[in-house]
């Protein structure tokens, strides 16, 4: 009897050990499964998110700097004819519903060299550069190094009423500041802006007034915050990171795709290119690029690649008294960028999502003549959006 109980207890013990071993084996198998397969599941999730959040511009901005005249597209044909008939000189880029329907060069990039404008032609972007400077400011706000309500006096305490002027007011040109004179020599960007700061004064009114000094001082603030030159910061951000191939003047003049700035349709050249006049425009108008790369910049903004949606809305939020903010004029359904500089006139008009756009980059800036009305006319035909101003 005792022996029977002994065997029974022994069998129960072995049964428990066997069950325990089975449990351990099952747990090991489950652990191995989780180790092997769970990461694959986790890795697949970012891929799905990346796919669903892919910028709408990703397809359109690839190989953008090429000539395009969409076949069997009545609007593209009509615009091409209108641009030719108008005598337009430059490069036109038309985007409709996220598709480039036209990108063509018109007239000469360099009449003496018998070189025509095309999709790769480079133009001075003039005051449109202010939008790039505003973007750099918003990146510093995102980094926590600056705020929209930061007073100018924090960086330039000697400017009159600097304690009453904010970063936001300079972005919208409602600061009430102006500049008494420009320098007649140039050494460095920092010294150039320091000269501007020493010669800044206050307007009689704080109402909106287009004054380049606002963006020159913003450039100075960027240099103070980052401890880099404006050119270095610009190049690192827009060229190295986003591959926009924006050139400053010294690189522009030796590039094979550069254009000559003309003052009349007969290709009468300006008396001189005045390199110093570009050097003084730190942050406000001394960069050049192609029409395609300029459009890419705006799409990277509207697709919230360079700035998130909140930051972009902050940058483009204009005051009640004007439509200007962050380098553009903003309306209910569209935004406009425009500039003039020594024979160059760039115009950009695009919808809020950037999927419809008219860009005219011209190397002719005749007296009392502008290509902006033509850009507005083409944009209205394409979108039925009319811009009154």
C-alpha cells in the first residue's frame, strides 16, 4: 500500500514537472514569436503612416526643371499663345490641379550670346526672398529661441522705439520703422545689417508700410541667434537640406543658366549690374533660382514639410490693416509674391494648397510696366479666382 502511494505521488510529481516544462516551452515559443514578428508589425506602421502622409507635391516636384507644354490641353495652348503675344521675356510655370501643364522659356536669357530662356534659367527673385527669411525666423520660433512677441530691443536696443516693436510686426511690416540711408561700402553681412540698424528711424505712422529694413533686421536677428552668416544659414537650410539650388549673386553671375536683366523688350541692358546693390540686400533680395525650384519652395511650405501647419499659419497671418505677412500678400483663396530688382521681375500666384499656381520669372523690367497683371489674368482664367488688388 505504501509502495502504491509512493508511485502515485511520484507520478504526480513527474506530471507537474512535465506540465511546468510544457508551460516553459510554450512561453519560450511565444517569446520567440514576439521577438521575431512584433518588430515587423511595428516597422510596418511607420511605412503606412509615411505613405498616407506623403506630401502631395512629392510627385510633381521631381524633375521639375524641364520644358513642358502639355499635349491636347487647350488651357496650356492658350496660355502659351497669350505669353508669346504679350511679348513676355522669361520663364512661365503653370500648375493646374497639381500637374504642370506648361513650363516654357520666352525670349532671350542672354541676347549677345544668342541664348534663350528655358525651364532651367535662373532669375533674381528680388523681394520674394523675404519669404525665405520669414521661414528661417519661424524655424527659430519652432526651436524655442524666439517668439512672435519678442521685442526688437532684445537684439537691437538702440533702435528708436525698439521696445515697442515685435518680431510679428516686422514680419507684417507694421513696425513703423524705416531706414534713413544705405551704406556705400560692403564688408560683411553682419556689418551691413549693423549699419542698417544704426540708421533706422521711426515713421510718422505705425500703419502698414512696405519697408525693407524690417527684413534686414530679421536677418540680423537670425545671425545673432545662430552665430552664422545669413548666407551660410540660408545655404544649409534651403540648399543642403531641401536641394533648392538657390544662388547668391557671386555664384549667379558665373552660372551657365543665369539670365541677363534687361530694361526693355529690345534687350537694352542696364548700364551696370551693380554687384554692391545685391550685397546690401541681406535677407531681402540678393538670391537667384529657377521657376521650378521656386515653386518647389512654396509646395514644401503648403505641404507642411519645411514648417508645420501651425507655424505656416502663424507666418502667413496678416493684420486687419493689410494683406501682407511673411513675404507674401494673402487673400481668401490665394497668395501673391512679387518683386523688382535691376531688370528682374518675379511673380508668384498660388492657391492656399499650392496645387494651382502661376509663376512668371522675367528678366525684363521695363519702366512703368509689370508682368503681374498678366499673371493675375492667367491665374483667374485657370481657377476662376479673381484678385482685385
